[in-house]
C-alpha cells in the first residue's frame, strides 16, 4: 500500500454543495454542530441530497485507491513467508542484549545514588560552614555594637533602674551609619538563627529597639522643625531597615491622632457653623499644614519622588480619619432624616473628591479606593435605606392622589388638568431633583420612574372603568345630565393629560442625561428605548379614552331617537296638516354634541375635536338610520295592506275614504322624517363636520328623499 495513504487528500466534489468537505477531517468536527450550522444555509432535504452526492464521490475515490495499490494487496501474503523463522532467529541475541543493558543501567543507578549522597554531604557541610561563619560574624558584630552603643551588660547593671527607665538616644550621624551595618547583622542572624544563643537574640533586639527609637526621635524632630532633608534621610534609613509600615504607623500614632482629637468629635460637629462640611474642611487643612512636605518627598504629583515606597496619605492619614469618624461620629451615617443624610453624603463625597486630589496620581487614587477601610466607609452609608425612604415618600404622595374616590378632582392651574397627572409628573421630576437624587442610586430612581409611569397607566384604565355616582341613580337619562357632563369633562381632561404627559417624556430624558453627564451614547440609547416603551404603553390608552368619550356623548343623545318611532302616531288617523318644521327631538339629539363642541373648542385641538364629533355623529346616524328605516318600512307595509283592502272592498265608500286618509297620513310621516333628517344634517354641519364624513348620513338623506319621491309618484 502507498506510504501516502495516511495523508490521502479528500476527493473534490461538486462546487454547488452546501458544505465544505474539509469540515469532516477537523479534530473538532461534531455532527450536531455541523447540522446546526448548515440548517441556516439550506433545508434538511437539500443537506441530505448533497451528503448523498458526496458519499458517492467518496466511494468512487475509495475504489480508485484500492485499484491503485492492488498489487501490494495481492503480494502481501507472499512477502510474509519465512518471517516467523527470521523473528525466532533474532530473539536470543536480543534477550542477551537486554540483560547487558539492564546491568549497565543498574551500575549507573548505583553510581548516581552514591554521587548524590556525597553531593548532599558537601552541601550540608557548606551550609554548616556558612552558618558558623555567620554565627562568628554575629558575635563579632554584637560585640562591636555593644562597644559602639555602650550597651555592655556591666555598664547597665551599674546604672541600675534609672538606666532601664530612660532609653539612650543616638545622634543622627551614628544612626545613619549604624542602619546599614544593622542590615548586615540581621542577614547574618537569619543564616544562623537556629544556632544563635538566646542571649544573642535579646542583645540584637535591644540594638534594634535602640536604633528604631533613635530613628523615630529623629523623624519626629525633623517633622516638628519642617526639615525636608532630615525627613528624607530618616525615610531612607527606614527603607534600609525595612520598616516602612512602622514609620507610617508612627506618623499616624504620634502626629495624626493627637491633631484629630479635637477635630473629629460630636462636640466639634455641633459647634461648627458649617456642620460636617466644617469638620471635613479642618481635616483637610491638617494635610496642608502638617503633611505637605512629607507628601512631596514621597511622590505626590512628582514623577521622580525623593523617597519611594511610602504612602502616608493612604496608610496613615485615611485609616485614622475613618476610624475616628466611625467611633466618634456614627450619627452621620443615620438615614432616618433623608434631607440630612443627603446633605452629609454629598459633603462626604466632596471631601473624598478633595482627598483624591492629594493622592496626586491615578495610581494613588486607585490605591485609596482599594483600601479596606475606604470600602468599609462607603458601605457604612446605607444608600438602599435612603432610597427606600424616598420611595415611600414619592410613591406615597402619588398613591394618595390616585386612590381618591373621585378621579375628576382638578388640580390648581398647571399645564395638566387633573391632579393625578400633575402629581405623577411632579413625582417623576422629584426623583432627579437636587436634594433627592444620588448618582449611586441612578438605577433605582430610573426604575422608580418606570414604576410611576406604569402606575399612572394602570390608574387611567381603572378610572375609565370606575362607576360614577350618576350611574347608581335611576336609569332616567334626563336626571343625570350634570353628572354625565362631569364625567365627560373628566374624560376629555384625561385624554389631553395623557397626551401632554407623553409629550413631556423627552424633557424627562433630557433631565436624566444632564444628571448623568458621564453616560455613554449606548447608555443614553438604552434609556431612550426604555422610556419609549412606557410612552407607547400610555398611547395605547388614548383610543380607549376616545371610545368612552364617544360613548358618553352618544349615550345621552341616542335615547331621544326613540321618538322617531312615535311619528306615525302623530299623523295617522288625525287631521294634522302637512308638517313644515322638524320635531323637537332632533334639536335634543344634536344639543349635547353641539354643547360639547362649544365647551371644548378652546381647550382641545380642533382636528381632534372634529374627529371626536365625526365619530359621535356616525354612531348617532347609524341608529337614526335604523329608526327611520323601520318607520318607513312600517309605513310601506301599511300602504300595501290598504291596497289589498281596496281590492276586496273597492265598492265601499268608507273604505275608499279610509284609504285616501291613510295615504295622506303616510305622506305627512315621510315629510316629517325628511324635515327631521334635513334639520339633523344642518346640526351636523353647524359644528364644521362635512356631511360626507359622517357614516350613513348621506344614505339616510337618500333614504328619506327616495321615500318622499316614491310617495309623490304613487299619487
């Protein structure tokens, strides 16, 4: 078989396959993933057909490959003849070679083990030698230190108790020289610590205490005298002794703590005219007064500081300030009074901002933010409780107004007509008002805005379904005009208020983005999209309010149309003359729409008002058309009945006179309906509504005119 069989390339298939043939030989090939990826490009039937086509290609390629190496397949058995004898012939020499190799390996392992043991012995001897050398250096150094610092035990015993109570101090030159030597002593001690006598350890500790005490005194003295060079020299010595944390603790204990005793206290807070702001101001003034030189030396705002590795602001100043605020001014964190809490929190944020400027660099600011006491300080301000108080305050005001029994209560003169809408808008704006809004609670106040809009949306729906007092009275349409007018006025105000509120939502978004000046463009788009959903939700209420407005108007007009069915009784078998004016019910039918038009034309947009009236008159006209059609149908049936009677009693004079009278009465009825419809059309057009825009109105006119014309032709 060919040597290239393992790397035999896949055969090339048709170009219009919906998949790549190389995907099958990838190590990460997965059937499920393959199907999921290619279902988007082609349907399952197409994928199945293409796979079948490529399967045929693969089979053909396999047959060609077998045919190509056919001779190798045939000669395979003949090439294996005698192979077993050859294998048996080399087994014995291979076994001997294996034994020899194993023996050599065993000898090498023994040699390596012995060599490792001897090397370990040498290492231990070398370490022991170094330990003894270090021990000798320690003893020599301690003796030298005793002489240099006058710390020999005999001298101490002679000086007695007075010597113990008053620790000696070294001069500055000696301290600086001794610091580097003491480092070498500490290094040697670390090498022979296990072999060092306890007396030597105590001796070294005394030297360290004396050196540290002297250095602390030098550092405090240089601080008191504002000696920058002395400070820098002391700080370098502290670095040499690896006591950076010790000097930061010393500065906090000996300098910062006494200075802040009178500054951070409850008496100081109450006596300061500016309250907490004044306390913070005095805290910051301590930095300017006592730490300016120190911060300059250690790198505040300097690219190449004189001394590196210190951070007195973060490790000394801030922990002391935070601890004292927690111990002596815990009342500043109390959220019970939201106004006071807001003021103190803002003053605290301003204080922290000024403190960050003293850090000098962004790295210093990040280090301050990462300090455990800084994190704990921020967590101590219970912002969720503050928001909950504000939530109850804002939501409580809104809920009180929305829960009033009479939803028609009007507000004082504002851009809105209803107290509920005005209150909802005020609550929305209060969330972002100065004295309430906190940047850290942005997400919570934004959610509250959406909840207010959702609650207002729900209230609008509840107000539409609410039963008004007039609906509990008797079902006399004439006794509830005043109450219905109040409800109608409320519905109009509700419609205009919803429109105005939706129109104001972009202003709300502008207010929010002004408060969030660092908000990204993507964040602004998300807020806009979110507010758009609430806007669309409120707009869905407008068609429903329109239906209620139309229903309220038409419900008071439609009962008068019942009088249409009484018109035949006015003229049948009576001696009334041909009518020349419309019935009174027509004026009553159009009275409320006209009154509504006159009352709202100065309040509601003209286009909207005309649309409402068009829909109202369309509903009334459809009912009017039905009533008129019923009357005309009844009149026609009466005429047909009279004609049949005429055929039966064509010789009866009484019957003839009755027929003549019946026909005359029907003409009067048709004439009256014609006059009523014409009068109704005039009423519709008097409010600026075109006749053609009202459903069924032209059909109604055609109906009465056709009936009148047909009657004239039958005479």
